[in-house]
């Protein structure tokens, strides 16, 4: 039996061995033969005993003798083609990992260790000819493990090459002399870059354009095996506008991506051009206009809300409206005092939308305070336009009209559920400085389930607000501690839609309906839909599971799937599985929530609303791997373990949890009811009135100081 002293001594030795880094290892591939060479440190007199390849699925070890080629240099050679033919079955889908067995002399005693052939154990790594290849019907993919950083290969299992992109950042965004200039840094791990193409993708149209860019190796860092590249992108906006005019493209947002061709990989690795670093907002947020005939494109760079990725907004104006805007804008502050008595309020979401908290609050003000000079910004082509006009057509501002420009410039306060630049004449977040209006963030949803610090945080350059509305003390703490807002800029009111959500009506419909509600995600190049595809396939598998079908049938549940726009291409797949399929963008989701009995989502914040009705919520597949990173983000980590529902990433476990519900009516259990209660301060129908009081307090405090 080992004494505590012996155990302590073993732990010290183990720590010492962990600090040893060997000089180098290299991999050379010629044809189907891989030759691996190691140069070992002389510390602790190491001796390499053997190499072996580990079959991950079966645990089988295939040993190879280590050939000593120098004082502390060893190598082994293996024919991958021959190895696969001898050790795999027909049509294999398997993983193999490279290991070595090494001995260290410590205190006159040989200590043996088995180590993965990992980048972490060596100061320097280089490779030659390392690439995926084909053997008869088999595809072989060499790669480095995400977990151990050890060298591996798969047979007929494609490997996501995004693992080799360590980081990227934007160091400069600037519009000068009709050109958009972008510069930054791209860092890869272990593998160098052959070529980089820059792609602009239209978010609505899906059109792709390859634009000019350069990249240059800055340095190679030993130990981390990182390649540091500087990149520069140049977009000639006049030429780009001509292309848009010719193709008759309307308002569009163009997201920027790199297609990175790494040494040895056939397909490009797609990387969002993202993560701005300490940029000067006055240089970033400049507009540039290009006129052509009766039309004008107004360009403005910005960053997406979910990934903080670079985007270029192209807003298409009738020339006479744009010229009106250019004429009146410089005099807005001079004219505005003459409009002070009107006290103009502007409300909006996105130009095509009136279905969330902006719409609910606008409706409340028109019905409760009809004397208020309040307006809603909406595109006349929006499917919601007629609904909003029913509350008074004079109080609707058609997006990009002269009335819209004039009224917006005279506004006293702007209230939005999204970042306010969505309803500005240009997407420039600094545009509001032109008029000096106060800004209120009505919110789309309860904060916390999705990371928003980069897009809505107090210190971000792309968003500013004077008041943030939240629903509980917990959410207020989140806004202050995580998003860094001063306490006086956060008010607990509840969301505008809560009055409708919590309203109790006689004869209200509460069906035996199970609602599956996948969250919306940003889409991009077709290579970047992996997270969306993975989520869709998980829900399809659930719906097709015999145990899930039995659960639904035994409880007489109608299964309804509300698909986000990102999963539109899966519409027929879901429809084939004996469930009702709806599109989130075309239904009244609040009514859907009120009618349903059970709510299943991956990470949609509407789950909070459902829990406030004390009905059971299930977070299925909560760990969402972002497309530009190897690190998953778990909602439970984002919201401090306060999610008011059951959390699982396993299909069988989800069905087990559902079966614990018993018979209808289904209710939130005591544990999750307590969590839901902590996320809503007022369980009543007075949220809109509290919002009105908070806004009036903001306006009165402003007047008191002017």
C-alpha cells in the first residue's frame, strides 16, 4: 500500500514530466506512405520504445518499432493504404490516433508514459505533402484531434477543417475615396495557408461576389504552432454599386467571409470576417452613396449581432428621396426646436416587421394614449403593413419615404426592439447624433439565453441606448454585471408583449399541443450551415423516434413544429413526419405559445415566455457549437444555471423526461416554476404602462437638465 508521501512524490514527478517539451516532430507524406520523425528533449534522458496506432472505436493497438536515427531522434514509417486494407472492414467509417511510448529516467528509475503524438508536446512542427487522399472507394483524412491536438486520420469520416483556424480579428475598417478598406489578422494552427479568397454574400438574395484581398505571413510562433497572417481587403464601392444596379438588387446586407485554402486540404475552410478590435467608430461608420439614374445606393459598414461579423448594408433609395435627405439632414438640429411641442415618438423593429415588442407597444400607445404623436416605421411591402395601418395610417412612416425622413429627424425619442440602426436611413449607428434623440431598447426577448455582449453591451461601438427595459431583478443584474450598463439606465418593466401573453380570456384555447420551436440562426455560405443542419437532423430524428410517437399518441398530443427561416429547406422533411409544420415568420408565435401545452427548443428565448405560463419547457441540444469556433456555448452557462426547464442533449433522455410529465394538464414542476418566477418580476398585464412611465421619466429627466 502506497503511503501519502509516495503518492505526493509521484505527483511531483508527474508534474515535472508534464513540463517537458521536446524540440520537434515532423510528418512527411509521399504517396500513401507517412513518415513521422521525433526529436526528443535530453531532459530526464528519454528513450522512445515504440509507436502505435490506436483504433478509437475498438481500442485495438497496432504497434510499430521506433527506428533510432540519431542521438535523440526517432522515426517510423507506415503505408496508410496497406494499413487500412489489413485492419478495416468493407466501407469503414473509423478513426485512428498516433501514439508513442517513451521512458524517462527519474531518480535512477525508468518511468514509462504513453503519449499522443500531440502538438502540445513539441516546440516545432512541420509537414510536407500532408493531405487527404483516396484509396479505391475510401477517403482518408489526416487531422489533429481537437481534444489532445494529437495526429490522427479518419477513413470515410470527413473532418471539419475549421479546427485549424485559431483566431481572426479586424484591426481596421474605413471608407476612403469610394473604397471600403478592411485590414486584420488571421491565425492558423499547424497548417499554413496557400490561398485566401474573400466572398461577399447577400443575406436575402444569396448572391455571392469574390472581391480583391491580400494575405501575407507575418510570423510563425514556436510552441503554439501558430501561423500569423496579415490580411487586407479592398471593395471598390462604385464598381460594386454598378453590379447591384445591373442585377436590380434591392436593400441588402452583404456578409463577409474568407475561403481559406489550407495546405493539403482540397476544400476551402470558411471563416467569417469578424471580431473588431478597438476600432475608432468615427472611421468605421461612414456612409458612401452612389447614384445611377433615378436610384441611389447608400453603403454603410456594420457588424452582425450574433457573431459580430463584418457586413456592408446597401440601402436603395429613390434619388429624389435621397436628395431630400441630404438637403434636410445638415439643418435637422436647427429645425428641430420648432418641433419640440410635438414630442414625436418613433417605434420600430426591422423595416419589414411588426410582430414583436415594438408592435405591441405601438398598439398599446395608439389605443391608450391616442393623443401621443407616435409613429411606427415599416416598409410598405411588409406583410404587417395593413395591420399597422389599421391603427391610423397617418401614424405609419413608410420606410425610405420623405415623410419618414422628415419625421425621424424631428424625433424626441426612438424605441426599438432591435438595435435602432435597423430603422435609420443608413445602418450607421452614429446617425442618431444628427438629431440627438433619446433611445430606448424595448428588447426582443428576455436577456441571457444568447450571448449579446458584443452587439448590445454598454461598451460596444455599434450600439448605444439611454434606457434598457428588463423583466426581473435577475435580468437587471445581468444587464449591469455582464453587459456593463449603469444601474440608472436599466428599468424593470416587463416586455411589451407580456400584457398579451398573460392576459386571461374566457374560452381561451389551450390545446393538447406539443410545440417544437428551433431557434433562428444567422445563415451564410453553404459551408457554414453545419450547426443548422445538425440541429434540424436532431429534431427530425426525435420526431421519427418510435418512443416519441408513442408518448405523443398516448397523451393525445398534436405535434406542431414552428421552423425558423434558417431551416426553410427542411420544410418537406418535417412535413413528411406526421406533424403540423409552420413557419415562425408567418404565424402569431405568441398565440402559438398560449395554445400549446409543452415547449421543446434548442435555445430559443421564447422558452422564457412559455415558462411564465407555468407550462413545461425542454431545452434539447443546449450546447450549440458556433460555426466559427471549436468551443460550444451552453445556454446554462450563459444564464447562470437559471433556465426554467429541463436540459438535455440526448434524445433518449429527452423522451424519458417527457414521460415523467404524467397526464395532462401539464404543469411546470416546482423547481422550474421557482426559476421562472425569478425571471419575471410582475406577473400581470401592466408592462406597457410601466414602460410608458419609465420613458416619461427619461424624457422628464432630460428636460430637467436642459
